[in-house]
C-alpha cells in the first residue's frame, strides 16, 4: 500500500499543478486591490515559485507526519481540520449508499439468474440499465424540481433544516432522513446496474456447475441449492466490487454534495478545485486513495471469509 500511495500522490500532485490557473488569480478576484508584493509573498510562503518536483518532496515530508499544510483560503485553517469537519458526512452517506446497493443489487442479480429469460429478468434488466444510462446530475435536478418544488415533500438542499436544534430527537432523525433520501436514492439507483449484472452473471456460472446439477439430481430443494451451495460461491467475484466501489462513491459525492449543498468532503473538493486550493485538493485525494486501498484490503480479507479454500498464512521463515 505504501508504494501505491506514493505513486498516487505524485501523479495527483503533478496533474493538479498542470491544471490552468493558479491560487493568486483567486486572491486577485477576492481582493482586486491586492498588491504585487503581497502576491509574491504568498507565492514564496507556499513555495509556488519552486519546480513542481521540489514542491512535491516538500509536501511529501509533511505528509509523512500526516500534515497536509494550511489551506490557501482566507481562514488559513489546517487542511486536516477542514477535511475532518466534512469527512463524517461523506462517510455516512457513502456507507448508507453502499449498504443499500448491496442489499438491493445482490437479490436482484440472484433472482434474475434463477429466473433467467423470464419477464422478471427482462424487466430488471431494462430497469437497471435505464438507471445506468440516465445522467445522474440530470436525474438529480429532475427529482429536486418534482419532489422539492412541485410536490414539496422532500428538502432539496443541506443535511438539516434551519430549526434543527429546536426539534425533538425523533424529529431530528426524520429530518436527516428526509434530507439524505434523494442523494442516497440517486447514488443507489445509478450503481444498481453494474453490481446486479455482475451478480447475475456470476450466479449463472455457478448454477451451470456440475455439483449444482448433481445436487438437483439427488433431489435437494431449490432453496437450499440457491442459498447454501450456489450463493456463497457466486459471491466470491462480487466481493471484488467492494474495493472498486469506494472510488466511484467518493467521486459521486462531489456531484451529489455540490447539487444538494451538502457540507461534505465532495463539496469541499469542488470548492477547492475552483479556488485552486492545492493543499486541500491533495489532502482529499490522499484520503480518497487511502479509503480505496482499505476497500481493496477489505475485499482480500472477505475472500477468506466467503471461500474456505482461501487462507492467509504466515510464511515459514
């Protein structure tokens, strides 16, 4: 994981600095009267006058201590503090989305495989691919307009209402659920297609195996064949999707949190890109990379849980 993190951070650092624009342009737009001396002082303070590779090594020395530096914004807050303020919201929304995606997509994929080529299978195929094909941001705007403006049953911005503090505990829970419903629903709807199709294909491969045919020949019930013999083996390839799902969810957070004005890490990332706030951009990219690698590690561990043939043992010295 360590070499991967170094490689990811180096490529990200170079790409971020190759993007057009620089932080001093934002300073000028915020304060047109800023002097050239102040601009040069800002550039030297953050080592922006040095070559990119030197800037990267200076940044890497701080990163080893898990110090991402200070933000370029006027508050001059530490990057790690700004991220930690927003991270819980993004994690909560992403974990809720991931749990719902797996809870819905896996049964859909299994049932589609078992009832292949039936009306149910074809209807599910059409449904999930429509969700995959529709642009998420466009669907989000439609849902905001219909449920928030026309019907008026769901809020369309923020994570809580303005009078949240005066609510009872039950009212607070309902208020948070209402605010999170559309972002989570849209995230789940857009992610169903890939996972359900993957689960369906994996289940079809297992159902065609010889031991499944033999189990049916011995008269074992279909329910036991599906849930005890076939499902566990079919889950092994699906486990891989867990690690691959993390970056997609984090990337989706940028869209959802910006559209719905949710104060999470995705919204902070978008604002930082617009401001050319390099330290915050790098901090968020590193956190995303770490979460992705941890997702892959979790997938490796779950391999051993799902498949008893796989065991991780310490090599003999």
